[in-house]
C-alpha cells in the first residue's frame, strides 16, 4: 500500500474532516472512497469514448430521440 501526502488549504481540510466525521469514517477512508469514485468515473468515461468511436452515429441519435420521446 502506498502513502500519499497532499497539501490542502486549512478550510478544505476542516470541511473534509467534518464530512468524514459525519459519515463515521476517517479522513483516510474518505479520501480512499473519493478516489475510488473518481477512478470509476474516469473508467466509465474512457469506456464510453472507446465504444463511441466504434459506434454508429445514426443509431446513437435514434436512441437519443427515443429517450427524449420517452421522457416527455
């Protein structure tokens, strides 16, 4: 396991500490959870872009049109 040291403004540190306490976890665990979310978001975006390159634009627009019609 790696150790990471970051510099944060005092007010941000205070808010992160309060957030961790409200969740009943340590700041370390909070940062682990937040980094997991960021990585998952990055992976999803990367996968979407890779699939979009292979996709059919006309079919994609058709799906979006159906979603718009469904949501109205």
